DNA sequence: ATGGTGGACACTCCA
């Protein structure tokens, strides 16, 4: 038998992925590709577009995710937490905007380094016209973020991670052209100010701990550009926020841009975060 | 200036 060095064994990092997959059933092969390549411990999906009754349970379990918490509806929206680590679903979450449209699930992940509470969000996209008076989708988006802000302001959050497609690119370099996108839904001041308020209820922008705000950082490229990489008109719509107590545990982050070139890709790419418990 | 692409579902919604 090998002699182990007389040191405290370090807990392995927890690898977390967030990804707007834009139809789970259509892109099961891509979820398998992601899982094989990266061996994530926890995957948070948005836009699963599948009812709970039709959720591809056995295929997801076969990838090693035995612990699941998901909420879906027919055709639209839908969120899912897939985990190799045990989960305790959080059940007392609000019904946002007085309608259950499957945009939020939460669970406690029983990770080796300690429990982590995880929130998975899909914020309404908000339509085209950035005017809440004329565009009910934009009004919904603003109200959703306001409600989330109020709810998290009342929570005492520790060891909490909030991820998802928040459909807002808050910083100047979260979009390919700041001045041009100030009038485009996802980067208008009413949205970016609200997202900042929400974040300030107790979270840190974990992705920007790894890439300074002066550098461009995108997670989404429209299907409508012929050559997404050449035009590179991206936006950072997907986010990972953590409570300050987890900042020392943030070990690495990557945006899996190559996934935008996978066969029949989502228009969003996965964001990967390794969380390394302190020894 | 406007339409460009893609998914779901059932002919039109949503992103």
C-alpha cells in the first residue's frame, strides 16, 4: 500500500456549469459532449423547453447526474439543476410576477467543502422595444428583476451561488458596442441599473474576478450573424454570482466558446466555474 | 433600413 503524505487531504474542487441549452431534448448529444469533456459536478440549465413529464430523466442519469431538480413547461422556458452531488431542493421560492413560468429553481448542494445554496434563473428576455408602457414583455422583465431584488434583500445568504441566463449585459465591455446597444434590450440603463441593484443584495460578479471589466467578455452570439466568430457581436447574458464568503474559493473560470461551433449549437455557450474549498 | 436564424408547436409563438 502506498504511504500517503502526512498532509490534510484537500477536498476536490466542485465544478459548476451554467448553460442556456435552448431545448434539452434537441441538445442531449451536446450535454453529453460537455459532460464527457469537462466532468462537471453540477450543471444548471435554462430554456430546457420540456415539461416535467417529458424530462429525459434516464438519459440525464446515464451521464452521471443522479440528483436532479427541474421545473419545465410546454414549449418555453424551463430550468434544471443536474448534479453528481446530493441535492436538497429549496421549495419555498416565490412564484415570480404572479405566474409560474418556470424561470427559477433552487437547491442546496451537499458539496465536500460544505453545503452551497444554488439558484438557477432564466430572466425574461423582454422583447424588442425597451419601453414598459408599450411592451408588456419589457415591463415583465423589469418587474421580475425588481421582485428578485426585493426577495434577495430579505434573505440572509451565506455560501450561495446564483447563476443563469439573466438576459442583461450590465457592463460596458459585456457587449460588442456599448454606445450602440444602450437602446437595445439587454443593455439599456433601466435593465443594467436594476441588475446591479439585484447583485448588490449580497453578491459578487464571480466571472469578472477572472476577466477584468476592461476586457470584452461574452457568452451569447446571435444565430442571425453569418460568421459569429468573425463579426463577434457578442453579449454577456449569462452570469455566475457568489456571496462574498465564497470569493476565496473561486479557483478558475472559463467561457466555453468552442461550444458555439458544436453541431446544431445553442446561441449561448457554457460558463464553467471551479470552486475549491479552503484547506 | 430591415431582416437576418433557430426551436417549439401547430400556423404563430418565442428568443
